[in-house]
């Protein structure tokens, strides 16, 4: 009976026995008439009670069970079906992005457009690093998002003018031979764009791959840490030729 409404075979067998019985039954009698195994009967009875289809009582220390009257059961199942239909009508389904592929991109205007698109889609955080002349045009939008409680952290090669509190500035020196133009943006710690200038041509990658997003997030904070340490202890570090030579080789 109830199997047509999505109930299990055992649930249906027990409900049919209790519906046909003129008297409440205990578990032993239910096993006898329903042929549901004794090892399963209490589990199945418990599920039917939770679903509101059985009434229970005690008589002489025995727990008795009886089915909800059939007309009330029909009304209950009909109402629940209609509620589920309404819930289905108003449900919105959206697949969670799970694209681990790495996409390549070329052409500087295209990279700029993708950067702006990423910023517009951020909901929780934006970490961005690059050269000051690339970052400065984005700061107005970043400041606006920061006022909307989106965390913004910036690492700029070259000075920038901004109201953002989490801004780190690296001022390169002439001997910074390995310093290259680059862009890195990470949104919500879920998606990244990394681009660099190779032979006067911009090339980049974008991905939602978790391992790569984690790597580039750590890469970002590696650069932030080096920038702040170098700034604070610059006079001491630059006096040590060995440390100085290592710092000048870092790409940041």
C-alpha cells in the first residue's frame, strides 16, 4: 500500500497489518502478522511513528501500536505531497562550480577585462598584487567593495594612493634585477588570475583548482611578508651582502 508513496516494503507491511486490525497490536503480534523480521520490527515501527502514521500507548507494560485512521492518513499524505510540489516550484538549483582546469589567456586588454570581472564577482575577499600603474585604476572599486565588508589586501610594486588599510608597498631598487611585471588576483580564496610579461607579451592563467589557489595564496603572503620584513629591517639587511644579493634575486 504505502510503497506507492515512497515507503519501504516493511513499512508498508506493518501499516497494512495495523490498518486491518480492529485492536492495537504489540511488536510480537506485528511480527507474526506482517512477516517483518523481529530484528527489524522496532526500527521500522520507530520510523513509522516518526512519520506520524502510528499511534502508541502502553498496557500492562506492553507497548501497543495502532495505525492512524486511513482517511486521516490519506489527508496527511495528500497535504505533504502538495507542500512538496510547492517547494519544488520555488526551488532554485545551481550547480556548484567545480572546474579544476587551468585556462591560459593572452593579450593585455583581455587580462585587464578578466581582472575587472573577477573583482566584480568577489563576495568575501580579494588579494591583489602587481605594479602600481596597473593597480591604481582599480583602487576606487576596491575601496568601494571594502566598505561593503569585503576583505581587500593589496601588494603594490611602486607607491599607490589609497584608503585601504591592508596595503603593502614594495619600492624596488636599481639592483632588483629579477623583479618582473606581473598581476595576481585571488577572489574568495577560490579563484585566481596570474599573469606576467614575457618577451614584451602578457600571458596568464586562470583557474579554480584548489591546490593552485592555495599555492598562489601562500605565494601572495610570502611576498607580503618579504615586503614588510625588508621595509622594517632594510638598513640592517642591506648591509649584509649575502642577504642583499638573495633579496635582489627574488621576484616578489
